[in-house]
C-alpha cells in the first residue's frame, strides 16, 4: 500500500507541473538526473547585491586615466606615410576645373565655366616673347555622329599626327589698346603692363600655316575691343570672331590654363554659317625657353542651326592638339 501511495503522489505532482502556465516542462526534463555543481568559490552564486555592475567612466576618471604612449615605430611609420604623400603630391592635384575638363576628353557634356569677356586674356610673365610652335592634332571626335556631323570634320583627318609649325607672340599690352573694356584677369602687378597675345600676328601666322600664303588676305582686331577679330580670305570669304566668355586659372607658378568661348560668323558666296567655338589650353613651363601645352578645340552649333536642339550645349566636334613652344630669339613678322 505504501508503494501505491508513493506512485499516486508522483503522478499528482507531475500533473500539476504540466498544467502550470509558469513551468512548461516536459516529463523528460522532470525525471532526468541533473549533475550537482559543488558550491566552490568559483561556481558560487552571489546574491544580486554582490553582482558586479558596469560603470560608465566619469569626466574626472577620464582625466586621471593615463593616455597610451605612441611607440617610436608607429611615429616612424606615420612620418614615412607623410613623406610619401609629399613625394607623390604635385600642383596638378589641386582643384583645377579647366585641367579636369581636358582630362575628361572626349566626354564633354556641357559648356565650359566662363564669365563674360571683358578686356583681354592676361598670360603669365614667363609666356612673354615670340615662340616657335609645333602643333600636332593627336585625336578628334564627333560625339553626336552620325546624327549630327559638322561640315569638314572628315576632311580634317588629314591633319592627324601631322605637325604644323608657326610662330606666336605674347607681349606687354599696348597703352590704350582695348581701354574701353580693359579689365585684366588676373590683375597685373602695379607698374607693369600685363602680357597678352598678339592676336593679329598669331591669327595670321596660324592661318598661313594651314591655308598657305595665298589663302589669307588679312587678320584685323578691333583697336577698341580685343575680343572682336575679322579675318578675310580669298574668294570673298570672311570670318568674324567675337570672344564672348573666358576663364583662366593658375594651378601652380609654372602652370597656366585658359579657355575662351567664341561666336563665329562665316560669310561666303554660298551663304552664312554660324557656329560657336571653345578653345581650352593648359600650359606648363618646362624651362626658360620651352613650354608644353595641351589644347582642345570644341565646335558647338549655334541657335540658328536647324540641328541645334539635337545638340544644345554638347559639342558636335572635338579636336585635341599637343603643342610644343620653343623661344624664338628673333621676332618674325
């Protein structure tokens, strides 16, 4: 009878545990033997009042905490990194929108960042003098072809990798020339005349290099406005060029970049043709008698062109040149 009573009591206890919402234990866990853990100091359960509680560092403790000391090897590595940075740093790494624009060739999707042209373009002092130029067309692109291609684009391929030689001249600006709109950028040093391009001499020299002596009649610049130029060619052809916008920058003392945006009107017996031309050039002085330059000429359609809305502010033709300038001891022309 005693064994029956014990079994009955176990069954009643088991039924109470399973029906309790606070103790959903299985029969396996109830009757499985559990190892006993000795109450050693290592495994002793502490009351809540003795449990360690994490503490946030206070301002006073932070001030009293000693800072870790930098090892000499860490300082040496840091010095090496700085030295390498100085070795590979160059002025071209400075922000230079025009140089960056040249680097993006031929992916030009908009007009250059220019301001209204007032006065003349001012060049650095180291560009003063007469220079013999070797100009080579190294690349050309028609970004909107075959939908839009400018006349003469394919014909210009004959100039690829063909050096053309001519002379250009940069000199101190004549007093009174362009005085009605003179606003040099950058401002010349007090007491010195700014260096500007001899536009008549340069325009005539370049035209003769490409068209021959018989191809050009004259190149004239408006005495009161250096931004207006008229070129007269054989067979009653005339080109009127008006500089409407420009920008310049000096990334370093031996570097100079400039861009000019020009509206052109070409008149001939067959009619009148309008277009807009951008010339962006980056110069680098390589010595007192030598300058290297990269130049891109971009052709844009004018609003009068029937294909204007197909192109808008995107160039329809791009020409990339490599220029080498050598100081000429005797001025020509």
